[in-house]
């Protein structure tokens, strides 16, 4: 180590551009004529006097001499207490400021580095999957001294300093050591505790200095403030062991998945102040109780990683490892997830690896260069969203993102990730004109580096967290999105069926008198329904930006709007595929979703909205109870058309089968407001009980239908050996189940 000082090294230290301050500061053995002594140096720009305090009893403090007017002090110590550890020397630095205030702290530059050479190797290789255990701010204890180890990747910075409450945000006080050649900067600072605010002050090569949020920070100030906050993620005592054990063997392909999509800030607001948010703990109890009552299996949270702009709904993230402080602390969010699990409710997170915002405290040009993003705007900028695109070909960036996916599963016990905007990652020419994109090395439009990243992310998630789901929001015809990587797929568990959503909502917007001319908009989805493992989504995107609420999208008078909405949900819940519904849809929200206000819960005082919500709860109940509605969602063997050609009457009839083919349901749907009698072919001659009808009076329907059921006869129809005569309620769906014992008893 360097033990002599030059004007250049002192100048670099003072200006915050020294890459190796440990070579100057801290303890350095020095050979003199009198023998070996210890030179201890400290940079204390706010101090007028300083001393080295030996930890041995009955030793006098050793005065430090100011060897540079900027505040560089040095003491020559004949002997200090030695430690049998990497720290070697046990001493404190005592200081006195101009106002006479004295303080004493261990010397940060006397502590060893936390990151090993193997850590740095894995980071450079892009395979340090638990990098969140080393980078960022970590509470540690070394030789009985508590503090925080800071580490940040900024390879092209001229210097990096930690600033915060503990050093009056002075960018000169705690310069970090660059671990060459990795580009990671590191320092341990004693006496920092949980809750203290901090940032990294980065001096760029061009001399510009910026203060940045910690990319690996676990917590942050409530926006618009932007400092990171030291957090301890080990304090929560988890009580979900039974859930995690069950999840590991969860056969999701053959189980009911009914997902309730939620924006935490606008699901419900406190009654005493609608301008505030409910906390994670308040939400834990209110939302869990509601989801249990409604019968959903999972909650999917719109992004809850820290984001500066509330109006972005969480999709423009600056703190990928920080749960947003809007609703509480990391421990509060753990409580939320834990309570969900204790009540048999899974938690999915919306995850956004496709882009990040350009905010000055975030990732963009983090060390003065295009570090996380591409430098070329044809590759590095999303024109539609005004955001930056990650450089998926850079090992450290790929490592950052895959570690982040694993982080949420590890530290917060999350049950799955819905990956946003996958299509924008797959295609280099996504939403670009000719000349605005750069082809891959083979001249194609596929983003090969992003594809490699997606596959590796899915592999590591499924390898390390058995039973966890990954779900793609992908709107193109890319093949194999939800197929294993070893067969050439992308490796996702499931994919949103955006085609079904677009076709179905477009069909429902037609006046019923015109629906017969658009019959194929409902039948088309069954041509490709089993090409992927599909989720049928009616998400937040369908009730914003002038699209209107679902209730306003469907036509008709008040009665028809409610009947059409019940019809839509009933058709959706009987169609092959898992289910996702956005909050507010279940009780008939009239307004478009507004991120800045609560759902209109007061509507539930009316029978109309109560009836719709009861219908939705009953659909979930039937869906979970009947294997035929969920066991064979991704295989054509679970579905058969009875009649898909009755376009003139806008009638659809089909069968849903469980794995046991003797367990099936008959579904009939009438998409006109005209009651109909319909002779329908069925697989066998027995009694068919009506187990659900969307026109039930308790749903604010007209009470038409086939309750309690109908008896089949042997005069077949629709190429089937038996038939039933069913009453088809207007704008209604009926589900009938064979009851063979009932048929025998009636003979």
C-alpha cells in the first residue's frame, strides 16, 4: 500500500476523485530509524483537532497533526492494540469541531472489505444470483462494532462517496474504495443504524458530480424525496411455512387460479382522509378479508417497487429492490404477504425489467456513462414511454435484474412475477420506424440478448423457488412463450391471452342486434387457446385512458348493462384458461379507474352492484369447486363445442371436461336480450342440474333459467346421443352438471 503522500493523491482525495482512498487513509505501517510505527491518517474537513484513541486501558489519546488545510490529519503511533482479525488494529478517531463539540468513532478505513474476490468474479461473470446480499447497504457487526457496509457498481466513475445524515451530506467525508477491475466501490462505516438516509455521490470523469439513489437499496424516502434508507430485512418473523411447503408441490396447471389485480394506492382510501393511502398492515387485513370473501386464489399487485411518479402506477421504477415507502416499511409489506399466505392467498408482483425512467437520481447514465442502458438511442430508449432500455447483453445488468427477480421471491416470499411489456423486450423494432432500430448480428429484428436474459431468468426462478409462477404480458404471436427453455421456449409458466381479451371486449361492445355479424370474435380464441398456457385477463389497461369502465363499455339500458357484464364474466370463467380481473370490475365500477382516488365502494349500497359482486363470488366458488372448469385448461381435451355455429341467435354451447372425462359440465350462453328455448345435444342421457345461472334473481337478474335442472332424453342432437331442452335467459349463461344418481332415482 502507498504510505507516502503526493500533492496529486491529496488533491484527488479532497476533490472526491480518488479511486483508492484506503491507500492514504487508515492505518499504515511505517519503518523509521526508531523501528516500525503506525501512521494513521483521517480526512476530517469539519474538524479543528483530532486524536487517535487506543482501545487499551490507561492509554492517552495521541494528537493528530493537520498535514493539509483541507482537513487531512495524521498521527504517528508507536504502538496500538492489535486484533486477531482482518481489522488488525483497534482504535478510535476523536474529533473536535469549531463549535467545541467532540465526538468519537472507529476509523472506517481500518475495516476490511466485505466483498470477496469470488463475489467480484461472479458479479463480472453475471452469475451472482444473490448479489443483493452484498451490494447496497448492509447492516454488519465487525469485532463488536456495528455499522453499514456500502457497495455500489460504478466502473466508470472517477470517485464515489457515501453521503447521508451521518456526515451532513458532505461528499468529502467517506470516499469509497474501488475494487479493481470489477468497478465495485465499497466502504464500511461504523455507527450507522437502521433508518438513516443516504445516497452515493458520484464524480464523473468529466468532473460533474451527481447524487444517486442506491440501485440495490432496500428502502427509500417517500417521494418526491429520493434518498435511500438503511433497512433491515431480517426482522420479520414469518409464519407461512405451511403455505411455502404446500406451494412447492402446487400443481398450478390443474388447479384453479383466479387472480384479483390490485393497485394498492387506490383500492381503498382511509375513511377519515381520502387523500392518504392505507398502510400495508391496514391493507393486509381489509384486502385479505375481501379477497377471501370473493373467493379469489391470488392477489396480483401492480408494481410496488419504489417509483418517483405516482401517476406512472409503479411502472417507472428507480428502486428495484425497495418496496415503495408510500404504504409503509419493508417489514410492513412482509406482514401483508405473510397474512395473505396464512389465509391461503397467493401474492403475485408486477415486475418491470423492460425499461426504467430517466430521473436524475436513478439508473440513467449512473456513473456518467450508459451503464445500465444502451448508449445508442436506437437501442437504449423507448420512444413511446420516454424511458431507457436495459442493456441485457451486459453481464452486470443481467445479474442485477435476475437477482432482483430472485430477491422478491427470497426476501418477501412472493409467489410469482407477472413480467410487464415482454413484447417490447423481444423485438428490436418494437414501436419503431425504418431506420430507428439496429438489427441483431444476423440482420434480424429479434433482441437476442433480451431473449437470453428472459430464458435465464425463468430458469433460475423455477430452479431456486419451486412452485413459483412467472407470467408474461406478451401481445404478439411469438411461439413458445410459456414452454420450457429446453424445448426452445421462453420458459414462462403462463402468458396473458391478449387476443382473447381484445376480441371478447370488442364483441361485447357491439349492440346485441349486431353481434350475429361478429360471431367469430368469440369462437376464434378456441383455435389457438391451447398453443400456450393462457391467463384470460381483464386488467387495469382495459379501464383507463378513455376506454371507459367495463360497465360503460357494454351496451344497453341499466338492466342490460348489468346483464351483459354478468354474461361477460360468466363466459370468461367457463372459457379455458386461468382468470385475472382488475379491482372494481367485480362490483360494477362506473368510473374509469383513477390511480389517485379510491374505488367507488359506496355503489354497494345498491342491489344492482351487490348482485354483480355476488355473481362474481359465486363464479369463483363454482370455478374452484368444479374440476371441469380448471383441471384441463391448457389441453384441447378439456373443451368441446356443442354448437358454435348458431350465429343467427348469438348462442354458444360447449362442454368442459375434468381429467376424469365422466366429470363434465354443459355451458350455454345467450348473447342477446331475447329469452330462448334451445334443444341441446349432450354426451349422455341423465339428469342435468343447473349449478349456476347468471340471470338468478340474487344477482339482480330476471330469474329465468333451468332450476333445479332438466332431464335428458335419448333423441339426440348436435351429433350426440342425448339431448336436453334448456331455457336460455336473456344475456345469460347457464352451467349444468350431470347427476346420474338423480336420473336413476327418477325412473
